[in-house]
C-alpha cells in the first residue's frame, strides 16, 4: 500500500519506531499485525512518554501504542467527514481500512487541509508571527544537549523550519524568534539556508 513505511509491527523497538518516524517526517505510525490488520497507532508523544517513564530505546512498542485508534472504512471515505474527525479528535493521521480491518491507505492532516481554496494561501499576509524558541527542551535530553529543541530534525528539516514553512505557505512573511538557549545555532542555521527568511531575533 501507499505509505507502507508508516506500518510497524508490535515486536518492533522504540528505536526502530523513531527511525521510521524520522524517515517519513510524520508524527504517527500505524501498528499492524502480520496480515496488515490495524492494531493501533503509535505517536512520537507515546515514545517520548515511554522513555520518560524509564523504558529504553530497545524496549518493545507492544505496551506503548494506542490500542484504540481512530480510523475510517474505505466505503465511508469522504473529505468533509475526515476533516471533522481530524479536527474533533485532534489527530494528524487517519488509517483507512477494509471491513476486515486491513489497512488500505491513510490520510493525513496536511493532505486534507492542502485542499484549501487558493484565496486562503495568503490568509496570513501582513501578519507578523512570533515563535517561542528559547526553551532548553529538557524533556528531549540527551538530544538537546547537542542541539536546541527547535533544530531537532523531523525528516529532512528541523522542527522550527517545518513550522515556519507551514506559515509561509499561508502568506506569512515576517517572523520574530524569541531565543535564548543555543539561540546562536538557530540564527546560524537560517543564515546559511539558500532560501531567504525574514527573521528578527529577540534575546
């Protein structure tokens, strides 16, 4: 199926799950059995809470994932219905399943809401955006001992660039970064990008 890289079995480790999330740039994995039948969902937040609770990267995801995921049947597929489900339940990915619970596809928040009208593409034009980027990110240690939380990568881009790019796509042009911890690394990162960003740094 499309997006099979998002499927993961219950015998996988937290480390393997993190690698899949990093490679896919999504925040959710679909947990399935050997027949690709839906068992649950595993988010980056689930993994983070598991590690904070004392599990290590070699621990299995079996006791970590959500066993009651939101999903939609193939025959019920409709964008308006999916939009309502994503908004109401605050999820970013929705598995699409057959009647026997075999995962046939999935739909993401970005996919659904990229179908917006062209007039919405400049909805944030002339609206300066403030980004709080000064925290130490202690919950993400030891990663944040090296990089500030805003520069932790999601796929091929750091978190803060993913956020900024989403706002740029909606017309935002000017950004104010409130920085502190390792703020010079954030400034250096954006200064060396080929794409130009209008960013003001507040220390």
